[in-house]
C-alpha cells in the first residue's frame, strides 16, 4: 500500500475509526469493524445521503428490506447466473486470484503459473431454518436493489407515488470477493446507499443524465475536492447484465491502477428487473397512469453508492500531514502534525470543550458548556495534557471547532473558539455559543 495509505490505516486503528474484524483471532479476510469515531462518521455520511436523496425531495420514499430474500429473487434478477468473476488458481501454491487482477506469474509464490479462468459466483450462500437442504438455501443479498424491485408495487401503492418517483434504501450487502483488499475499498461485507428511480419508458436518457449531475453535486457538497473526482462512462463490453448504460463517479485513490476507481455507479437498468420479477413471480408489477390511462412497466435509473468506500475516499481526501507542525505552540512546532479536514457536517465530533486547568471553577464551567452543546451535537470534553496537545488530538480526528475555557471565562462569560483549518481564534459569549455553532455546523 502507498505510504499515505499506511499512515491513514494506522490512524484509523489508533484513533478508533476502523480496524480489522475479529482481530484477536487473527481477523477474517475482507471484514472490518467500525470503532467509536468510525460509527459516527458513517452515520453522518448516511444521514447526509438520506437528507439529500429522501428528505429534501417530494418524489422519493424510503425502504428497509430484509437482507435475506427468497432464493427465487436471485434467479430472476440474473445474479445466480451472472454475478461471477473469472477466477484463476496458481498451479504451485494453489492460491486463488481474480483473473483480471493478476499477471502471468503468481504474486504470492512468484513461481507458479495459472489455471484457465473459470467463473466464480460472488454470492455468499446460507440456509434458512433447521433443515439444511437445497430448499432452505439462499444468499446474503449482494446488492440492496433487489429488495426495492420486489417491493415496487407495495411501496408505490402505499405511498401513492406517481411516475417519476424513487425508492431509497441503505443497508448491508455481501460479496464473496475473490481478492478483497486496499483496506475498506473492497470488502466482503459492506453497506450500500441505493436509489431506484422509476420513470416512464423513453425518459431514461433525460433522468440518467439528471442523476449523474445530482450525485456529483452531492459529493462536492459534502466536502470532496473537485480535482479528486471524475466521471467515467462504461464502454459496452464492461456493462453489467442489467445495464443499458453506466457512468461511475470515480475517486483518485492512491492505490488505484491508473489512478482512479469507482465510488458510485449510476446505471440505466431499463425495465430489466421489473420485467424479470414479473415473469418469475407471475405478479403484476406494472404501473397504471391515471391521466393517460396507460399501463407501463417502469424503467429505472439507479445511483448506487458504497458507504464504506465513500468513507475511505473521504478520509483520504481530508488527510493532511503538516511537516514541522503548525505554528500554534512551541510543542507542535517540533514534528509532523496530522489534520483531518473533514466537512463539519460529516466530522464525527463537532466540538471539543477544553478547560485550561484541571481544577474548579474551569472544569465545572467546561462540563456545563459541553452538556449544553451535547443536546445537539457529538461533543468531547478533554481536560488532560497541554492545550497544544489537546488541539492536535482534535485536529487528527477532524473536529472542526475547539472551545477553550480559560481563567477570564469565569469573569467575562466568554470562551475562545478555535477553528481547525485556519486556526483562527475568536471570543464568543457562553450564552450565544449554541446559536454560534448552529450557523457553522448546522
Ligand atoms: N445495485 C448496483 C450495484 O450493486 P455495484 O457497482 O456492484 O452496483 C455499487 O456496487 C457500489 O457499491 C460501488 O460503487 C461501491 O461503492 C460499492 N461496493 C461494491 N462492491 C463492494 C465491495 N466489495 N466492498 C466495498 N464496497 C463495494
């Protein structure tokens, strides 16, 4: 992994963002756990998506479908047949790889050559109920999308939505990836944020272009650097079995071959899914247009994003090392400082409250301020170590604001607010502090 990534992975473990799953037992390949700060960052990311895609729109409703679905779903959707990667095995050490990710010689033993590629299905099999036979077998869903398609009719009827309208869902998905790797970029258990936007046939080009623009705008609004994002349209031979056209939003990952890789895909799925589910289930999944008295099978545009992958991209985008430290304290001038420049809406901790002394009356005042702010935001209270060190701890986890309670605060009822990126400080009245942050953080 590139140097920058090694540093980020180490920060993620040390500060409680992300670490290998079941670590005390040696881990489980391609599986990660999210620690106290990671879970907050992830929640904020999902909340920002939900707000933009569901809350702020009249034409999108939410859904939380089950991870386990009737196995017939995966036959009808084509996943049993098509959700495969080409797998090769080293003839010497018998390690297995994705054919498109390796060269001629085995990267592990450096000696062996490979078998002919064969298709490997990526769905994780399980059984439901006490009898383990073919009838009880199904899969952990490899995408959340199918939960939306099978519920299309019920959701449309119950929410009385008219075309065009969308159904959005956030949830876990599982893929038995042949080669998981690059930290949380490719894992075997991950979360997706998917929107299926149902439209009239013939309007697909317009909505496909609309959603590409909308989604790109969202990435910029949550703080991504413009120069690290780009769009890539798929050539025909790369399209998934369900897609008439796909454009990826790509991020400049430091480990990516060619410098870029996917964080979200926007696909024109046509009526592929509804048609197949209608045929297989023998249920009517068409839509009746009251105005034109026409019955149609909706087309669908799907913006599909990976929570874990976007979170990784966000961390990379925000990570900065300042050699020689920033200029604030003599202590911090000595060595390299890390700053995580996360957007305030996404940062796990919004404000840290730091009294200048460990004693009364500053500690009580500090705790009272923290308790007041906690009603609205995630706050940390920290009275240990020098103020310079405490600022650095907060910079490293991306906290946008620190509130310093000093000896004058007791007399003038004011505190010093320090902003992470500019390091600018300003005096703010304690009575106004909630309103002050409401403007800055939201
Ligand atoms: N429903 C369409 C679909 O699932 P996809 O391109 O296979 O399309 C969508 O996945 C997004 O899910 C990707 O852009 C990526 O962010 C995320 N994703 C897919 N496989 C992943 C994996 N193994 N680990 C982490 N994220 C993954």
